[in-house]
């Protein structure tokens, strides 16, 4: 009895299938394509860029200077408007000229001298070796409306205890008064900003004997 021949394995079809090209877009190369370098600027273009940068820098500098000038102007204007106390003395009629009563006045029409403290300074006495000495004013009498400062147009009186200086014979030497120069130091709150204290020193005063009766006047 005749036998049937065995069927051959289908290898040719698999080979042909694997050998067939795959459909779809081609694979991109792993190496990235570098962009071309930018064109080099000419000398004229470089100079133009430098000129623009310089103009911008000058403009910023100019604006900064304008802002600083405006701030400085406002600060100077506010500082020039601050109230400054003025001083005068009563006539010397009896006793020592050091015992005369002085007057402090707020002549500013807008701002008060708040929390005012007045000090008396014996600046120097010629040929005495006495250093400048600060003493607190005594017998300070404010107006009836306030007891700590001066409103615009108000004044107060005070005396200076120069005769209390120890070791200097002010009482025994009447000529020492004519060789002396004094001034006053005021401390008060900055208007609108009470947390800042201002210190103002007055002009120097001397005993003017050309006036009758004599009185303390500021030096010209």
C-alpha cells in the first residue's frame, strides 16, 4: 500500500514576509541637525547697538537724577518750613545781667513748637578758661493754652541759672558778664512727625551796653 508524501513546512512564506519592506515613514537619524550660525554683525551694526545701549543708560541716569533732585527739593522745602524759635531778653535794670528774664517765641504761622525744652549755654568767657556749659532753663512759663510747647504766635519766658556755676566768681566780678557770650538750645518735636526730635541752637548773644538800660542782643 502506497504512502502519501509528507507536507513540507512553510518556511519560504515566513522568509518572504520578513524580507518584505515595512510600510510607514522612514526613521529619523539620531544626530540632531544644528541650526546654521547667525550671520556676523558688521562694524556699523555693532556701533549702532552700542550707541542704543549708551543712550538707554544715559536716559536711565537722567531719570534717576531727576527723581533725586525732586526728592532733595521736597526735603529741603519741608526742612526750610520747620518752625524755629526766636529769643530776646528783657532790659537789665537791677542785679546781675545773668539774672535777666529771656523770652522765646514761635513766630511760625503754621507749625507749633511741641514738647519744647529750652537750655542755656554759656559759650565762653574770655580769659577765664571756662568751657562751654549747658544748663537747663529755669522758671519756664508757657502761655495759658499749653504747658509743654508753643503754638504759632505764642511765647514763653525763662531764666538761665548761670550764677549757679561752681568755681567761677560770676557774682564777684561784674566785668565777666561783658566778656561772656551765651546762646540757647531748643529741643522740640518735628511737626507732623512727633517721633523725631529737632535740636536748634540760636545765634550768640552778648551784653549790649550801648543800649540803656543794657540788654542781651544777638551778634550781627
